[in-house]
């Protein structure tokens, strides 16, 4: 039997964002480089989408240590399209950009499990959406993100096992999506050929 408990995100993780002054004073955007500033548009459906990136190799990294990202850091969009989640899978490549928060798990809990949990519709509808500030652009404060309640198995092995299972399902979905896209393109090409 799996025993679960409810925890506040702020009790098990460090939640932060890039402060506006850090961005304007120390970040230099470029279209080429190696170090990527992760923006909200780079986080979608649990993945990092890196087809439109800004590089920050010319920035003052000594002043940006708080925004450096490491393996297993969870990215969470908190302005505009609120609630997109992805996990960092490599070191020395990414830094925070504005409108994205970094959640770094400091307990012995599984960041992968937590990121999967935060992507569920139930979590979005019951935890995220009620806390969104109503304005012209949806937004969450860091304080509200820290208040998120996470239901989590007490046993770390159970968390890892569930996360691995969900990762395999994501992989399977991706494979099938590629097949679907290929078939759609084949159909489009056939239709185009028929009506030339």
C-alpha cells in the first residue's frame, strides 16, 4: 500500500525568479551562443522547446548565480501562459529568463514526480487557477507558488517508480505523435498531388 501525504511546495523546495533589475542590468541577449535564457515560450507540455531561443553568453554571470539552472530544477511559467512545467536535464546550459520561476527541490523528494504531478489537469484546476491574480495578464506571485499543495507518496522509491512510469508514457506519446504527424504530412502531400 502506498502512503501519501500533502506538502506545501515552499516547505520542500526553493522557489525563485529572475528579478527585473538582474535582467536589465546583467543580461545581454544574442541570437548565437551556448548558454540559453529559458523564457516562457520555451516551456510547453512538460518539455523544453528550443526552436526559438535567446543566448546570453555575453552576460555578467557573476551577478546571475541565482538564476543558473541545474539538473532536476523544475521550470514553471507564472505570467501569461501560467502553469507550464518542464524539468532541466543538463547542467551548464540554461539560465532563467523573466516570467519563469525555478523550483529546486531541497527535500529528498523526486523532482521528476513533482513535475509530473504539477502538470495534471486536477492540479491546474484546483491549485494553480484559484491563485492566479485577475488582471489583463494572468500571473502568480512567488508567494502563491510556494503555497501550492503537493500530494506525494512518502516513500522516495514509490515517487521514482511513478515518475519513471510517467516518463515512459510521455516517450510513447511522443513516438505516436511523430507517427501521426508523418501520416498527416503524407495525406497532405497526396491531396496536393491530386489537385494540381
